[in-house]
């Protein structure tokens, strides 16, 4: 279930509202991520974030592998967008996925990689896709560095967070932010090409999708209904105003006396 919110405002949920107010995905363009952070890859080997930087730009995605809501849509949207780019993962760039759930395991990472690589379907690209798990400390430091604020709701055992991906330069500087679950191939290509030359992009408008859930224990939605109502209300008002303007113009044109245009000449 998705919640739509125009940033920087985040719709308050009926469950955990005080936490949802603090969810964000802030653009920190030009800042560098800590490359010395330690994680575990999908093979169970200990790695540092810097292992994936140095020569190529990096696409970074934060979420969690067992997410029942938005994260799979983010990953699939990322794969679909990158599939339409002629540049190839592992040759022209790396893709690094980091779980924000410290309880997830190598098996979760490996299973997710298998599905993603199959969807990407480019032979030899396996080495370009990386799926990491880590400690709460490493995850939090990376999330803070890229402006990714989230929280864990223990009452429903889920994480609330925003949807999007990032492009970083080979040196680990934040170059581009892409929000939502669908990513334009031309924009991704431009972001990768510019990042490969250590060029930092410009800020973009934020349209935040938040990953959260209906809480069956309380029977309450986490803000989705309120959001839909607000959006529907706004659209309705725009339609009404547009109709009034159109009808007014039509009435004026019908009421104009014959030959008035000629008289004006």
C-alpha cells in the first residue's frame, strides 16, 4: 500500500503519525558517503562500501528485501529503467542495494539478487549488481549520509520510508536523486554519464512515495485515505473551476451581438 505526499510535507498517519512526520529523502548533492562502512554481500563475504567505487558511477538503492509493499516496486522500476539504457551494469556502472533491516540475512540478499538479475537479463552483468546487509550502525550512517530518514514500526514489523534511488560519482559523491518507483531511461543515462565525469546534478522536485501499511490490529489506515481524499478534492476543485471558466467564456461568446467583431474593425 502506497502513500503519496508532496514534499517536504509528509502526510500524518493514524498509526505512528509522530514518526511519519520525520520520514524524508533529502537531497545532499555533492556530499560524499562514508566509503569505509562495513557490510556483508550476497555471498556472505564482508565488504566495505568503497569496494564498489573508484572507477565507475554507482546507482544506490535503500530499502529492504522482505518488504511487503513498496521496495520491490522500487527495485523493479530501477531495473526496468536501466534495462532501457544502453550502458550495462558491471561495465559502465555498479548497482548497490543496501537493506535497512539489520535482521535480514545473506539468503535474503542472494534471493533478491537472483530475481533482479533475471529481470535485467543481460548476460555477464551479475558482477554489476550488489546486494548488501549490515549492522544497524552501518545502515544508519549510510542512510544519514544520503538524507534517507526512515523508522521501524514494531507493532506491525515494517519499515516506513520514502521511495527513490540515487546516482553517485566514482568518488562517492551524491550526484543525482530519482524519486518514486518509475525512472526515465534518458534521465538515468544522463545521470550516469554526468556522474562518471564527477559532475553533480541540480536539485529536483520531490514527489515522495512512502512505504507503509494498513494496520489490521487497529483497523486504521496509515494516512492513505486522507491522502487520496486530499488529492481527489484538489482535482475536483480544479475541474469545477475549469468548467466554470469554460462555460463563462462560452456564454460570453454566444451573447456577443452579431457583427460586433466587424464593428470593432
